[in-house]
């Protein structure tokens, strides 16, 4: 008898479906420019897509996630989420229990109501101090559908979060917050992540840049999010992120015209020339040098790398400061800042 029971158990284990795994990802690469930023290849680095995947042919019925930021950043907006019932055209998680209770009524189910969104109200249980404008939101997202063709897919986007710095000044170096880390956790009071079969799973959280630890994401440095030189983002990273290439993003007036020949962020003479003798001297000091030769003297602002006005290298030896930089300086010689508008951000 025992042998028969053992065989039955083994058969059950052999035929039991694999337990689904759910993965949540925060992705910085967004397909559209939602808030008027300069962008290349769709990269808008303070707009974060929250995506999911579910394995083993399973589907998720509901997500209850806590999303938290640190270092003075807040979650200021949410969008790109499905509203209402899931269907074959717009599948997804459009049922927000708390918001449904607070905003909609059975007599007036208006999915388009602007107040109907996935974020738990600050008045709801376990949600005090959270919500848009804070560093933490609780997402409540479930699915409602009829028929297999209308169920949410095994992968998709839950929503898109806008992340902004709450910090509005500049610190002693003028940098503001250096980095924000986003952390995901399940909200157990609301059930966490629940599969179609009613079981709960703990999602795996994956860093979008491959550098995250556990369920943390390095989402937004002040300067990788700069707008003036979005086209040269990778170039800027390759030369150790000189501040002078992107200072305009820091909410101060530093280096607004560096790309036009202002290597020192200073004016000269009674007429306050932005491009003049000291800029020329810095260019000469950096002339014909490669990035590795300029790096030791970068300092807090970028040092001699600030004489790389076009943000490109030249020639087979990859000189950072060379002919094209000289030509830019000469073209703007003895000009004041008002003569150099529209500055670098919109060049």
C-alpha cells in the first residue's frame, strides 16, 4: 500500500506544473518624450517604465507593490497604465481597488476619470505619507476580463513613473543629489503579487542597467539625466563625466556656453566676454592631448576636459582638444553670453 501511495505522489510531482516566477523591471529607456526633454533613441532618463514578466505559462491576477526612492527624489507622476477591463486590444491591469472605491461608483463606472489611478490614497490603510509628491507610492493593479483572448499577457508594462529631484538648490559643489535608488517590495496587506490560481509569489526584481544589488536600481544620476548633450551621453560617460559639459542641468548658470568656447565658466574684462584669453589658455594647455592625458587634472568641474568644446575626439590618436575646438573658440571670440544664446541646451 505504501509503495502504491509513493508511486502516486511521484507521478503527481512529475506532472505538476512548474511554479511561475514573476519578474519586475524598472527600465529607463522610454519610447517617447513625455515631458518636453531632449532625447536620443527614446532615452528619457527620469521617466521610468515598470515592466513585468511571468513564466511557466501562468498569468498574474494582481500586483500590490511598494515603490520607494531615496536621496531626495520623489515620484511626481504616473501614466501609461491600462484603465478598466482587460481586452485583446488593450490588455493589462486596469482595476485599482482603492481608487475604484474612492473615485468610482457602481452607478458611474467612468474609467476615464482622471482621479482613477493605480496609486493607493494616503488615507487608505498602510499608506500614510505615501503618494505622488513623496518618495513612496503603493501600486494596486488587478485584472478583470472575460475569455482567454482578453487576459493580460505574460509580459507587459504596468505603468510609467516620472521621477524628479525634490532638492531644488545646489550643494557645495553645485551637483545636487548624485543618485536615486528605487526599491520595490510587495505590499503584503494588499496581497502582494497574486497569480491566477490564487497563490502569492515574491517577484524577482532586476536592475535595468545590470548593476543593481538585490531589488535596488540605480535610476537617476543628476548628470546622466542632463538634457543639453543627450546626443553625446555615451561620449560624456567615456571621459569620466566632466561637469562642465552638462552644468546647465543643475539649476544654476554654470557652463551654459561651454560648448561655444567658454572653458572656465568665467567672464573677462569690463564687457564680460564669455570666450576670451583664459579660455584660449586652457585650450592651449589641453591641445593635442588624449582623454587619459587630461583625466588627472579634471578636478571638480572637468579641468582641461572643459576645452573639449565639441565633445568629440579628432584624428587617429583621438585628441580630445584639437582643431574643431579651436575653430569653435575663434568663432565665438570676445562674445558675451547674450550673444551666445540659445546656449548649449538647444544647440
